[in-house]
């Protein structure tokens, strides 16, 4: 006898069995326990029942299969129909998330809960601050398990946007994660979002890769120095180099404004052995020199990357060299046409 079949609380429910259709070629082999629980869930969903026993039933099913999207959705609708304690539900979800690190459905459920809770706390700054702190504390636990968990970072970006957490506290929290692991590209990406999506000074809808004239110079200067400090800590870490490029683009500044900085990691004498401390700096300088029209220097940098410092991507660097030469020829022809 199954768990629900023998429970008097469920005597009034006739379970609806799984119907895979006649002659199903790949019928799923559910366990008896899971099949029974799902039969009862189908029945209460058909009856549009929202009750405490439905919450118990969905919790049981989720403990067996935390990736069942339909179960999560019906649980959320039941929570809202009963006007149940959302913060208590979040506490339960915390435990489930810690046991299921890579589960998307959990984080969608969490967003639904926050969307439901938000109207009741939106007018109280202290309530928002307290809630945000508890959420950050939980995400820190998740990051202790996996600091690059995509679902957690996606949720964090949602939370910043929902609660307007474009704050110094949020930046400090990300800095702490970067001190732990300066190579955490997810943390770098989140910092960029927090800094350059702040509605206090950014242009609404401005894309990450485009110049935003509303960003104050002091913000651009601060982020340039932040990324530069990180490159000194780990020159061969690509994340701060990419971040630096993004900041310069946001600020409408040329790559060549940081030529001297990148040159601290790259020495290419006319005679003798070059000294390259960072292939990313060499790539940066190749773009700087191309920007300045120094095609031969740019080509040499790309050749060194393909032949010596990043040989695994030699085909890519050779393609860049070809593109560089084509652009050089095109510009040369344009100058000739102008002269005539």
C-alpha cells in the first residue's frame, strides 16, 4: 500500500495515473513512490485544490525530483492562494537549493516568491535592507559551494534590479568575492552590471558594449583603476582585461589611453628577446596599435600570440592578421583616392 493510498487524509482523492498513450515507445520507468505521488498531484490539480496537504504533497515530490517544473509552479500558486508565509517558504527553498546546486526551477520559484512579497515591503527601506541582507547571506552560502553558479548570479542580477541594490554595499560584497578569487569572471560581470546599469546616472536601455555619455568621469576613472589593480595581481587573468575594455568603451575612451599601462606587461625590443608577462596585454596592445594605424607593430603582436604565447588559438590570430592587412590596404587605397 502506498503512502497516500493508506492515508485517511487523502481518502477523498482518486489519483489520476500517468498516461503515456497507447503503445508508447519510451515509457518512463518511475518508482512506485513517485508514480503514486504524481497521480495524487494530477488529481488535486484537476480539482484546482490549494491546501496545506497540497503543499505537503509538492514538498514530497520535490524531494524526489527537484527539477519538475510543473510541481514548482503549482506549489507557488498554492502558496499565493493560501496567503502562506513567503519568508518561511524562502527558508525551506534555501535548504532545497543547497542540496540541488544546478537546478533552475528553484530560482524561478524564488523569483516568483520575491515578486509576491515585494509590494508589502517596497515602501519600507528598512524592510528592503533587511531582506536584501538575508538574501545576500544565503547567496554567499551558495557561492561557498560554487562561486560561479550561473543560476545564482542570474538571480542576484534580478534582485539588484528588483530591490534597486545599486549600492556601495553590493559593490563591497562583490569585491570580497573577487579578493577570494580574482579570476571569478561571473563576479566581474556582475560588478559591470551594478556599476553601469545604476539608474541614478546611466542611460536607460544602454547596451553593455556601447558608450554611455551619462556615466560620470569619476566612475569611469574608478573602474579603470580597479581593473588595473587586478591585472597586476594576476596578469594572465583575462577577466580584468576584458573589464578594462568594457569600461573604456562605456566611457567613450580610446584603448590607446591605456597604452603605457599595457606596455608594463609587454616589452618587444627591436633586437633581442621579447618579455611578455601577459598574452592579454599583448592582445590589448595589438588593438591599440591597429587603432593608431601602426599596422606593422600590431601584426608583430598578433604573430607572437599565434606562434608563441597563445598557440592553441593560432588560427584565430592568423585570421586577425589577415583582417588587419585587409584593413590596412583599404585605408591605403582610400588615401590614394582622396589624394586624386
